[in-house]
C-alpha cells in the first residue's frame, strides 16, 4: 500500500467506499426482509381470525413492519369513505342486513386505493436496491481501470530501466492486479445479494396482490 501510486490508491479507496455502502445495504435489507416475513405471517393470521375489519384496524399498529398493514389501512379508509358517501336508498336491497350496499364504482375505488398503497409500499422496499445494482455493474470496471493504469505505469518504468527483467516489472503488475481483485471483491457480494433480494421482493409483491384480492373479496361479500 505504501508503494502504490496516487491513482491506484484512489481506485482502492473508491472501491472500499462502494463495498462498505453495499455491505451496509445488504445487512439492512436482510434484517428488513426477515422482519417483514414475520410481521406478514402474524398480520395475515390476525386478519383471518378477526370477524370485524375494525378489530384488524385497531391492531394494525402492532404490524407496522409489514406492507400488508399499510395496504389494509388504505383499503379500510377508502371503504369507510365509500360507506359514508353511499345512499342506501339508491341501491337494491342488501343481502347483508345492517350493512350498506356499495356500487360497482365504490368497489373500483377501493381496488384503486389498494393498488396505490401496494405501489407505495413496494417503492419503499425497493429503496437502495439501485446502489447494489450499480456496485455490481461498475466496480469491476473501476478495478479494471486501476489495473490498466498500473500496467501502463509498470511498462513505462520498465522502459526507463537499462535491463528488462521480470524483477523490474513484476511489482508494478502485482500492484495493478490488486485493483481488479478489489473490484471483484466489491462486485460479487453485491450481485449475489441483489439477485436474492429481487426474488424476495417479487414474493412480497405476490403476497401483497393476494392480500389485496382477499380484502376486496371480503368487502364484496359484506357490502354487496
């Protein structure tokens, strides 16, 4: 390290910054996804156990770590708004006495609310994923850049020597190859983590779609 040039040191420092940020994101995302899995399981079990949506809403603050809670709150608020604006006299008699009848436009409004909430929750989950993708794509080229500069400097130094030998060029080439190794060290964990997290995000998106459909089916059975 002490014998490295300014360019090689700058490349290594830059790769170190990329690696530290990516590992921070990896650990934070791993903990987040683990927390979401536990919270989602508990919230769905509570949702299916409760007989009234108001009971689920009262306990949703206990499951704020899952995006399903945010989706439910958005759908529940829109449902209450549609109930308040509905006029039972303008609709056919309800098959559920004591409940107002909601029109098809009301169900569409609730569905749009669920979709907006799901999109918002998904954008929060996907935050910082672009940094992992950037780290996996860019750091090998940064390391290669350091290697190319190092080899150029090594051969320029060799040209100034009176005798050409492996002892004269080997230290410069070894220094240059360290940059490539550092770039791969930063890129490989980021790529692996990015692919794993993308798979988990897809699973969470599927769970959100399933829960939205289950919530909408329950509303249709209760207010139709």
